[in-house]
């Protein structure tokens, strides 16, 4: 099996097209112009040149460009494009160049393929090969992007080491590089993910990190001068901490807005409840509720109502019939008694009156002999008559 051809196909599949890669390399346009301003005759050495996109870009700018790659298929691919590439192991080839041979040394997605000890050797050789004030550019996958560091990094089986930019910066300081800085680039926010979306925490941070360093040169202006044109033009992406901070701020903002809306809603509810309370406690509504309750009770418990009310109704009817009979008898007695008084006013004897009264009592006793209550009524009448 030809492994070099396999890896070239692998790069074409997962590294992306040359067009997409050239779009990412626009980040360095301002820096290249600054380097050409400082070194009009600039020589470049690119370690791990791959398919040669960076070499071709620099060559078109008039930079004398040389690449190193140990993949034979990629070497042939670059050679067919007219690029100057040396085939072989990077460290062995580096040692073949003379001191102070280059103004610019670059390495794109190479150092994550080798151990940290070999990285230190590459840095040491780069210091030897660069002229005073020369620039070193290292680009590698960013550990700030959770998706890259936890998943995509392992897509390439030749990846060996996660690179922390602070560790590389310390190593460059150790090798007497005067200025070192790193910048996050190539954010994955093309998915239009918002700050408030949880997905933005996982792949919203920059996917790559560019570590840029310069050898000591006493007469040169700082490469990272904030007033320089190239430094103003670079588009620096956010790290994971900044993404999380943005998420927290957006979350707090949304929380405050929702809380404000809830407070408004509570005040409106309280106002409506006060109006409802006033209406529900008004006399018409209370009367309506009582009437409605009676109607509902009548609908739900008709049999129970009949049982409760029937004895009362029958009792009233019974008493009414008794009293009507009683008053009719009394009225009859009174009429007869008055008639006889008028007819025989001086001849009526006391004995006759008593006999008439006894006969009336006998009639009343026969009429009201049915129950005790009737006897009580008759007894009351007798007492009243005797009183008169």
C-alpha cells in the first residue's frame, strides 16, 4: 500500500479544498506585507508544506519560497505545480541549511504531528536559520474549541500532541525569541449560531491558533505594535472563556428581560384580581350567586327537597283545615246564640244556657276528638269563654 497517496487523499477529503484553505490564509496578508516592508528580499522556509497552498501564495508575492515535506505524493504534487520543495525528514533537512538563511519560517499544522521534544528541536533550528528580526509562524489546532480538541483532533490518525500556545510561547522565550504572541482564528460560527445557543459553547471558539514570534533586533519596531496596519487588520476570534462569558451575559440579559416581563405580568394580574374581587363582592353578584346556588340545589336534590318540605306543607295544610272548621263552627254557634237572645231576651234561663253550651261542647269534642292538639285548642276556647 502506498501510504503517501492515501494521506494525500485523506488531506483532500478532510483538510478541505485549496480554495477554502486559501480563504483561511487571508488572515496573514497584512503580516506578509509587514514582513516584505521590513525585508524587501525575503526568503521563506515552510516546514510541512503539504499541497503547497502557502508556498504558492508567498511565491506570488515575490517571496523566495522553499518547502519541506516527507510525504512523497505531496512532494510530487507540489513539484508538478512548479514549487520548490525538498523531500525528507523535517529535522534532517533543517540541519542542512546554513545559519541566518531565512527571514521567514512557517509551519502550518505540522507541530501537532510530532512529539514535544521534536518541537523543541524545530524551534532551536528555526532560531539558527532565521536572520535577526526574522519571523516564525506556527499554526496548529486550537484547544479552546471543545469540538476540535475532544473530537476533530483525533480524526487525523497522525496527530500526536495537543498544543497549548502558552507552552510554545515559553519555549520560544527560552530560545531568546524577542516577541511572541498568539492569535485565535478560523471560528466555526458560520453556522449562524447565536451567543445564547448552547452549541456556540462547543464549537463557537476559534478552531486554529497562530503563534507568531520574532528574533531579537534592536533597531526594529515591535512586530506587534498596535498602531501598525497589519495588527489593526487582523480578525482575532474569541477563546472559550470569552465565548462562555458572552453566553453568561446573554443568558443574564435574557433572564432579566423575562423577569421584567413576568413582573409586568404579575402587576397586571394583581390589578385584574383586585377588579375581580370588587365585582365578585358586589351585592348584585352575591345575590346572583345565592340564586344560582338555590337553583343548582333544586336541580341536583329534588327528592331530598321534597322529603324535607312535604311534612311542613302537609302540617300547614292540616292546621289550616282545622282552624277553618273551628272558626266555621264557632261562627255557627255564635249566630244561633245571638238569634235566641234576640228572640227570647228575658225568658232564657241560666239552666238553658248551660245545656246549650254543653251540647256545643259535645259537638266540638266529637269534631276534635281525633288528636290531642285539637283537645288543647278546645280547652283554650273554653277558658276564654269562661273568662268572659
